């Protein structure tokens, strides 16, 4: 799965569902894909579960803050789009981004699910539109990243990575 094709897929999904306003309505996209979301009690270290034994279901940890729940839903939708034939139940533990930062990294399906989630919740054109409002945005300004994170309803960490990956500088 190439990065470009992930972007094409998420962009088509956003267009098909009419999701062009912030924050992106990830529940609407799930429902468009006929995936049911349940926010339930899960062990603290479990972020999300994709269960495709019968009807596709995503379980997310209701104790986690909303930006994290939204990212978990998008991440599991990524698995649903690309990997659900690899297993019937997929369980995601811990913070995806914490794992990415480690030198070992993650296996390819986790990277792809993260790229899908980042592209879905933080579309490149919307990020660039928002950042253009800050004429003096040169280096990664923590206040601006926090404002952007709030606008997109994602974590500050996820937003920081996204902006960085789009080629903006990082102190
Ligand atoms: Zn995963």
C-alpha cells in the first residue's frame, strides 16, 4: 500500500460522505462503510478493536479522551479498509505514536493504519489551509499546533506528527 493511494482512498471517502468541515466526522465515515462503533469499557492499554467475525464492529475505549477515541476509530477503519482479511479480530494496544517514535517502529500494517487515520482526520489540503492563516508559521510553534489540534479534534501529538510529515520544520 503506497502512501499516495492511502491519500487517494481517504480523499474519496471524505468526498463521498461530504466531510469537508472541521472536525472531520469520523462516525459518519464509519457509518458510510457500514461499520458500527461501540465505546465500551476496555483495559487501559487497549485503544481499539476491529471485529469482523460477522458485521464489522469497532470497539473503542470509552475512558480515553475524545481525540484519542477518534484516532482509534480512524485507525481501525484503516485496518478494515486494508487488512481485515489478515485476521478476524485485531486488537490495538498502547499509543500508536509512541510506538512509531521508538527505533523499532511498528509493523507495516500499523504504519498503514496510522497513515490512513492521519489522512482521514487531518486531510492535507485542510491542514495547509489552516496553516496559511499563520503567516509567521516557520518553525513548529507549540501554541499553533495546539490550536490546530483542537480545530481538528485530534491529539497535539498526532497533529505535531502530521504537520511534520507534511514537510513543515520541527525544532
Ligand atoms: Zn492497529
